[in-house]
C-alpha cells in the first residue's frame, strides 16, 4: 500500500488460491490445457499447434500434440516456463526488504530523498534542500515504489506480493510479470503525482500490488475460474482505500487500472501476433504514464 507520511493504514491484498496440477495436486501452476482447461504443471503439459494440452487430451486424440522436448514449454501468455516460478517475486521481495532495512538504518534523510514528492514546499528552494519530481527528481517515481516506513506497512504489501505474484509469474513468465509489476507501480506513482498535493509525500508498493490484483482478476476470468474470492478481496481493499485516513488512494487506482490493461493485452493477445500485442500494450501504458508525468511537471513549473 502506498503511504502518505505520517503512517498510512492501507490493507493490501489478500490470498487467492493458486491453481494446482490436476495430476499432481501439490504443484502450483499458471498453465492450463487449451482443450479441457484443467491446470497442468510443466511435467504434464504437451506442446501442440494450438497451445499446451494435458496428457489425457493428447491420448484421446483431441489435438495434434508432440512431446515438449520438440518445443520449449511456454506459459499461458507465451513466456518461457521456468524451474522456479516465483524467482522474480522473491527478488522483488528481497529488494523491498533490503530497502526497508537500509532506510531504517540510515534514518529520515534517506527516506526523504526517496519518497515520492511532487514539489518542495518552497517554490525556489535553496541549494541542498529537498526537491521533488517537478524539480527534476523523476527517480522518486520509482524509488517510492520500494519504500516503506513501518513493519505493518511492508508486511501487508509483501504478503500481497507473495500471494498474488507467484501465480502471475507462473502464468505470464518472468519478463512479462516484471513488466506488469513495474509499470503498475509507475502508473500508481504518476497518478499520485498528478492528483495529490505537490508537497504531499507518498511511498509504498501498493500501486504495484494493486496492479497484480487487477491482473489476477483478468487471469482468473481468462481461465474460467471462480472470480468471487478475488473480487471480494479487491472490494474490501478498495473500501479500506477510500474510508481510512492517510492513504494515497491515487496509487491504488493508478496501479489497478494499469494492471488490468496490461493483463488484458498479455493473456488475450492473438497467438500469431502475441509478442507484438503484448509489447504494444506495455508501451501504451508507459507512454500514457510518462504523458501524465510530463503534463503535471509543466503545470507545476
């Protein structure tokens, strides 16, 4: 959750059950058979001209499959299937935790230097004083995404990242998942920069986490899973967002919208133009985000 210092009270995502292989119930997966749509793990999936199929559908002659060795396994979104489907999620968790420890050790000076701030209180700050995005410190749009102030704050956000991130990383592949996370967080920062008061600080990973929330809903709809659990959790989080004080709701909304848009492009892209559509979707979200930042900077200077 993104925070407006002093402490924010956001409650980030809740747990959403991760699909498991129907032949190996203990193995989580984001891949499903294109014929029967049952979840299958990397060991069970068989590559075919129309995607991946489960061994049962191949044996029944439901498609033209061949052994995975003939074609490198791909995720639902066309990414490469990895041995560790949570590697990027673990790295993101590690970065957030490392920054939290570093800021706790360094004190408020580093916190102030990394927090999202539109513009300093003084429109003509003297040399050495705090400046914001409008003064050229665009890096704050990114650094604030990995910044947390209290234990409960990072705890909620990292639980949301772990619960939602693993299944999305498995379904999208590492590079697509990382693009989703970073662009959602950046979109959340941009909307905060656009709408919030220029001298109002904001920090936290909730823009990115809400992007994962939106993408999870899109993925579950694509795989024909029961969407009620994720929709209920999302509704509860939005209630907290708009009813509790001190919450940077702009980051939540910006991340959520970006996450939904990116996920739609990722999982619904036509197979013959999949990479082009996915890259184009990410590029459009990035351009819209940069446009917001540029427009706001012009307005503040």
